[in-house]
């Protein structure tokens, strides 16, 4: 997966209203984005953001990091496979599934999936007691 991260300043001594913005772009098949000059991925980030929140303006500063094949891509049909696997283990007490193979490859998604799995186990234990 091509990925770029654009970061804007906002540390000590920054002008009022200055903030840090982190954005990731890139989808399967968009590898050519990685070879563009830094301003182009930054502009893509801002264009996608503008579609959600309105025009943010051009950043005072930015940094673009590139992670070629930084995150795995699920194959076509992955959500259906995950549903089938989860259905198959749903009746097995004490077994939960979580991790990048099931609910998202990013750290945030993995942490959320782990918390959800732990909560389901705690709920099942409380119900059984």
C-alpha cells in the first residue's frame, strides 16, 4: 500500500491557531503517488481533507514520509472470510479473535480490536458466573 504522511507544525512558539495535522493517503494500486514531489502528496491530503471539512488552506510547513508497501493489503473478499471465521469460532467459549488479520492493520485498529475481544471475554465470564 502506498502511504504518505503529511505533518504541519504546531510546537512551542507557534502562532495561535497553528496545529499539527497528520494525514495518510494511498490505496492499492496508487504506487506512483510515492514518486511524486512532496508538494503533490501534501496537496492530495489537503484535497481529501477539504472534501470532509472544507478548505483548510496551505500548511505553514509540512513533511512527507513514504512507506512503500508499509501496510498489508487485504485480498478481495477479506471481510466475508473474516465474518465466516468469526462465525465459526463464535460458539467456542473463551476464544476471541483480534489483530491485524481481522479488524484493520493500523495500530489504532489493532488496539481497538484487542480491547473489544477482551471486553467480550469479560462479559462472557460475568454472564457465566
